C-alpha cells in the first residue's frame, strides 16, 4: 500500500516539473532536457474484456 509521503513525492514532481532539473543539478548530473509523460490509468477494478477475448 502506498503511504502518504510516497504519494506526496509523486504529487510534487507532477505539479512542479522543474523539480527534476533541480534534483539533477543537486546530484551533479547533466540536465536531461525537456521531457513529456502520459498518465496511465492503473485502476484494475473495472477491467474491460476485449472482443477478441470473448470469442471462444
């Protein structure tokens, strides 16, 4: 189970993307440059069956 500090860490990087640049700079790593990400829905409580899976 995810705890509050773990979730807060994710939120901080989602809401303040420039934290990545700051973290890299503090660690002495080269700036990776701009990046993009796509949020994935990992909620498996509502799995949908594909049409191929329903064919016997």
